[in-house]
């Protein structure tokens, strides 16, 4: 039998990397098991002429399409929004837009302010030092002073406005609507061993330059140097427990597919909003028949996605197309509750700079605005390199019927039951999306755009996987306590997006990592009585 | 991931015919059609994981046409193409996407669009910094984030 480790972390993505790095200073024996491997930037799409074609195959954002050995299938047939993710060292930070807003202070007090959902058991101020620490570790760029966003101190200046940004800014000014350069994790200057952005294009599917921050090139090198052991191509099947109801370790399949048992004194789950409930439900035992840490019955429930309402059109002027990171500006004009709009809570907006030629051709053909036949060439030249877009990230409120369960049939390559998603978009979210599309249309028409198209929701937009092991002080209404320890198992922690109580209306990775650092800090402060 | 399915000569002919109907050659823009030999060879060589869907689409097309697509009268051929486009489902969409993704990486086509014939890395692109005085009205406008209690 293997020797026990002090801390075993499952998952090497956004939160697993952050918690590993933070705990490394304790000099405990820390092991992280990751189902994927280390990435090789020489193989990233932007290194080849067929970079766009790869998005439809091995570099698809959908694990079901991608089907790499590291991926597990997800049954999302019963959801209008499909799950997208990436499985590797770095997790989905390898494949994301690098857009970097934080939850707002008011997002932590939704029940108090608006009478819906629940308040978080912690507030924004508790996370502030960890937001700051994380921004330095990930390396952010932006412009401090946005009047409608929390104050941030990005260590690098904002991305260039570019051609698209100027068109967007002028139109928003004409409407007297808020806009601001986004905080991003794209390095705009050389930073901590990372080279500055050279505008390779659509950086969502990994950055060959290393300018886009992902935890395989930020946190992990530091964590490994500090002594953390990272074991790749190891897929955890279940967390085991002992006669006292404490986590005793995990059963996993190693890189050769051989079943192994790794004992541990503390187990930390960092598999995000689908992987985490899947693992807990797969860890059912006679003592925990409904899944581990599930006495509340809430493991897997309250899944929040952020439905995206996207609208885009084509202007006469050239835009940045694929010659820049895809997002550079945001708006918080409609972020806070205004009941006169017909819905509670609100949405953030991220503007889109454009698209590459293959993507433009494929999507425009599917939308019916790019014809077959003689007129194809004229219309394509009107569309290509002229797109701007408006994407609303709508706050999704928690609802128990939106959930992750185990599929009774579907299994991964190791025979482990796969997750099944049941999800519907609420009436409140639909009203919010309609409002966003109407504002987006006003914006596009003001910019002079034509051939306006809508994706609402973006079907392949299930990036943000939140709420399925929520945080709270009441064990009957939450899975983990206010510092990330499960109520039921006193040496089992969760540090990923599944512990979100509400979703806010922004991309969540910054907040996920701040939470992971906060929980690591809480653990360090309580080492002497961690299991009390 | 390669599917071990290959296209029959009839399917290759129909693929060439429908590709030309999607994107015909243009003298005005000095570009080949998607039935061009080099583009067709690229399509066949890179079908990979899409092979099964493309074969299904071509089988559907064959049923609609009832004979080689190229042998139909132009009006009948257009009618078949319209039916194929509107009701062909995922398989037809995959075939069209494969044609487009190979067409819009052909050197002659990219050259006609004024695009450089290279991978994005390592040269990248230059992005104008822009006129940040555009942000002045936002800074000047009153407004504040909602506060938490």
C-alpha cells in the first residue's frame, strides 16, 4: 500500500492549482491527481495553418466532441446549454477567453438585497486580499478605476482598443451607456516569465505564446518547485471513508489504467461544478448511501450555467477579426437589479472583436446569411472581417431542479458512471436575456451594423459550472461550511465553482481562485484543529 | 481519430458537384470553386472524424437526387440542393462545414481575401492601441456600483 499523503488534491485546474500553491508553504506532503497531462504549446492550434479547423475536432470546447482520452462524456441532452470544459494540467484555464471580472460585493448578499436565492456565508471583503494575490499570480491586465466594478489593481496595462474597440466605444458613448476595458489574464507586457501578447488571434483554445494565463504556466511551476507532487493521467473513481466517517483516501486509475489506492489525511476536491458532484455521487457507500457529503441532498443540485444572450452584426468598417484576443471590453450598465426591467438581478456584457474566416463562413452559412452559389463571394467579403458582437452573461439563480446526477448507462473509458445534466432556463433568466438582446440590437444599430444575428442561449456556452455543492452555515441547506469544509466529512474540502451560492453576472474564474486561496488560508490558520 | 470509412467514386462525384453549388469559381474575385482538384483533395484527406457524417450526408443526397447529382437538369439539381440544405440535419451541416473549412484555408482563396498565408504563431498581428479619449465620457458620467449591506 502507498504511504499516506497529508493532503490529496483532485484536479489541477484553476482552483486545484491555487490551493496547492498556497498550501505548499506548510511543507506538508501534498499530492495532486489530474486526469489529463501537461500541455505542449508547440501543438496549440495557432501554430498551424489549419488552426480554425481544429476547433471542430480535437480542439473543440466540448468534451463530447473532442473525445480525448483525458475527457469523460457528459449526457447533456436534457439541457439547452451544453457543458464545455478542458481536462489537463491547467484545466479549463487552458481553454478560456481570459476575461477576468470579479463577483461584485452585492452578489454576496442577494437574499438581503433582492429577496431571492440566498446570501453567501462570507462577503466580498473576506475575499479581497485573495483576489489581489490571485491577480498577481495569474498576471492580469486592465485599467483601474471602472466606476461600476470592484476596484482592481492589474499589474499590466489594458489591451489595445484596436479597430473593434473603437467602434464599440463610440456606439456605447452615443447611447450614454457604460463600457470599460476588461480586466483580462492576457499579458500585455513580459510578466513573470511569460511573453507579452502578440495577437495570435482567438486565444480561447490555448495560447502558443504563453501570454494568456493558464495555471499550468502560472501556479503549477511555483507549486511544483515548492514540493507539491503532481501525478498526471490519474483519474479518481471515488473517495473512500473509514469507520469514523472520515475521508481515508481515493481509488484512482493510473496512466496505465491500473487501479490504485492512495491514502490521505485530508482530501480536497477541485473538479468544478460537474466533476465535483459526479465524484461525490460516485463515492456512495453503506455509510453515505446518497453520495459522500450529501446529507443535505443538495450535491448536484442548483446547477448554474450563466445563460449567454449573444447578438452580433456587421459594420462597414474593418474590425479586428481574428487578429486580437476575442474580448477586450465589458459593460456593467445592466448589472444591478432594476425591477422596472421586469426581472431581478442583472447581467454583465462582454463585447466580441470578430471572427476568423472559417468560423465566419461556417456560422454565417448556418444562419442563412451567407448564400450558396454565385453571390457567395460578394456576401462573404461583406461579412468577413466586419463582425462585432454583444454577449450578455445573465445571472442564473439557483434552482434545485437544475442538477447533475449520474447517468444510469453512460460511462467513461474507465467504466466510471458519467454525469447527466438536467437544466432549464428560468422565466427570470429568459426576461433578462430578452432585455439584453434588445439593448444589444440598439447598440449594433447605433454602430451601423446590419445582418444582425442572435444566439440565445449560446448552445455551446456551458463554461461556467456553479452551485452544485453550495456553501452555507446550515448543514441542511448546504454542502460545505463557510470555509469550504464539507459539513458531513471533517477532512474533506471543496474549493471549486460548485461551492458558489449564487452566480453573479460575470465570468467566475477569478472568484473561484480567490475562494480557493481563501479556503487554503483558512486551513492554514486552523491546522491545529482542522477536524474539530 | 480517423474513421475507417472511405467515399465511393459516386460519392466523390456528388461531393464535388454539391461543393461547386455551395461555392462556385469566380472570375471576378479570381478564386477557384470548392470543386477545385486541390480543395477536393484536401477535403478527402482531412475528413477524419467527420467521415461518417459526410458519408451519411452524401447517402441522403443520393436518395434525393435519384441519380448522380451532376446528371440532373439545373433546375432539378437546385431543388435537390435546397432540400438537402434545409432538411439535411447534422450530417448535411457537417458536409457543408468541411467544404467551407477546406475552402477558406486554400492559399488562392486567402490571397484573394488579402490574408497572409501563414499560421498566426509566431509572428502574430499588430493591433492599434486606439484613442483612449473615447473613455472620457464614461469617466465623466456619474455612477456607482451597488453596495452590499
